[in-house]
C-alpha cells in the first residue's frame, strides 16, 4: 500500500517538474478570415447610417474594432489591392493602375522577401486559401475580361489553394459582371442596366456561390492541424448593382435620402472629378451621369436603392460565414478582417463612381474582430491606411516582419483614442493628405488650381476648396504631403 502511494507521488512530482521546465510553451497561432468587399464605402448601420440594413456586419463591428477613419491608397480596385497586399504606397505609375498586381507580382521571381502578407503567412506554415476577388482578378487568374481563363495565377506564391465557383457564368470575369439569367456585361455588349432585382435566391448570383464554397472549406479546415488564412472576396456592391429581389424589398425607396452634396465643389478644376465613365458603360441605364447636369432625384433614389440592396445581400453572406465560424468553434481562434477596397460617389459632387481624390472615394469600411478581449467593442477614431493592415495582421499572429513597409501596425490604435495620424492617397496626377482636421490635395499638373484644401472640422462634404484664403494652413501641410511623394510625381 505504502509502495503504491510512493509511486503515485513520484509520478505526480515528475509531471509537475515537466510542467515547470524551461522549454517554451507552444503558441497557438490564430486563423485569419480576411473578407474583401468591392466598392464598399462606409455605408453601413454601424457607421451611423441607420437606413442601411446590415445587421450581420453591424454585429461583427459590435464584437470587434470599428475603424471610423480608414483610407485606401488608390481609389481603383487593382491598385488599392496592390498597396494592401504589399504594404507599400504607390511609388511609380503602374502602382496606380488596375494592372498593378499583374505587372508587378505575377511574373516576379521568387526572392527572400514575401510576395504579399498572405505569402508571409504561408511561409510561416499557414494553409492559405483564396476564394473570389482578393487581388484584382475576379478568380485569381490572369486573363482579360472576354478571354478564355488561363492557369496563370495573379499571385503565384501566396496561395496554397485558389478556389472559385463561376456557376452558369463559366468564367470569373463573366461572374463578376453577372446577371441572373446567366448573361453578363460582356456577352450582352454592355446593352444592360446598371442594376437588377433578380427573382432568385442567394445562389442566383455569384457571391452566394462564393459563400457556399467558403463554408464548405471552413468545415474542412476545422479538422486540419495547422492554422489557416482564408481570403473571401465578394463582388457586390460593385457595378452592376444586382441583388436578389428580397434584398431590394427590405427598403422603401421613397424614404431613401439622396446625396446632400450633389453639386461640383467651388473653386476646383473639373479634372479633379470625372464624367462617371464606368457607370455610363451600362448603356441601358435610365439616364446618363455627367458633370454638366445631375441625374434626376428619382433616378438617384433608384440607384441608391440598388446600392443598398447589394450591401444587404453581401451582409447576409457575411452573416453565413460568421455563423459557420461559431458553429464549428473556429471563432474562438480566428481573427476576422472586413475591408472595403475603396469608397464610391453616390451622386456626391455630381459623380457616380470611384476614381477621385475626394473623401467619398477614399474612405472605406474596416472592421477587425480579434478573439482577444482587449480588441473587442472599440470605435477607433485614429486615421489609418490600408497599408497598415499588413504589419497589423503579422503582429496579431506573432509573425516577424521581414522588411520595412510604408504601413505601421495599428494595434495601439485599438487602445489609443486620440492618437494623431495621417493618410496618403494617390490618383489623377495628385496626392491627397488626410489629417484629423483637413484634406489637402496637390495635383502635379499645369491645371489650376493645383491645390485643394477642405475643412473637416465641421463637415465631410468637401464642397468648398478653401486653399486660396488659408495659405498658412496649406504651407504648414504641404511638407507633410510631400513626404508621401516617393518619386511618383515631379513638378511641371
């Protein structure tokens, strides 16, 4: 009896010694679910837009960190995503193009530095899965809108798996411009409307198929003994504003407010704006948009309705993903990032589209939900940029950064309410600097005025350029703006 007791005590003591050894504890690295939403400006209930029906995104924000002042580097899809993925602001003209990723990364030889932050996760043993539009291509492969799909990956080093279900549309780009009947903008030679209320279920448009594919992969990854990075890229609310009719039915169009800033700003050069060319490609639209004349209030309200229906459709897809995370228990160790690749003018400054250096095109959605208590339920007012996401995710996952980036981790921003910062954005031969109080934009051209200054202390409308009467503020901010010009532009 005593011998048995002694043996038991010795066994317990040996276990205790093992637990107190100097060997480092193995750290369980978090999974990452990165959700990219095309053309999603901060038009959500959680941003105070109480007319928008976005309960699932609002719930995600209430459980995580909502970034009130997130700005993209470039207000066009491919270039914005290039900056996001590489952590660098533009420093040569190709970085302002939708072809930036294809030209800069697709043929890049393997070297010691990672291709993207996704590649960096892969280097650290993560299983990386791309579903939908994360880089510029709709399905991750390099080919033109109307070409036969290729097998050339846009990001050759980043993905362990690259998945997409094009459904009845057959190719990624056809799916990107999809209509419910299986046709697309290309097949119909642009003889289409910029909106559609389809009599279909969620799978009647490609984003519903993307959701199902992601859910199936999450169930598979749950049983895998390694962390994962999953990128899920949704198309809507990118044009055309097509969504199942049930999401249109959520809204009373007559009660929707149209832009309260529908006029061209005072004291600017019209080249700061554009003639809504992307929008006007949809040849069967009810009206054409232009700087010379606003569309009618009735049509503006219809388009706002279409954009919001598209947001509610994507909100439902995101809800399905977050529900699946909870059902599988993956939510306990998964960081969720929701990112809009840029904003969009909904008739603001008489523009329908992105492609400007105004607030409407540069400010977009950013939500980070971490399973760690200190990162929950925060409204972060500090200005952050898309290039900050790369170093932030690596820090959250305890992965070392291997090179100097233009972005900085904003983890401290989740705990510091009033830390001053700035954002740089680039387009139209210009650089725009956003501070807490002002937006200063400088165009490196011969068109006057070259400088625009907007006061954000009272309003975000950017409806009057006040540079001429506030030269002291301009002179103070210009050196800071020039710090963001890494050889991209020169004085004419």
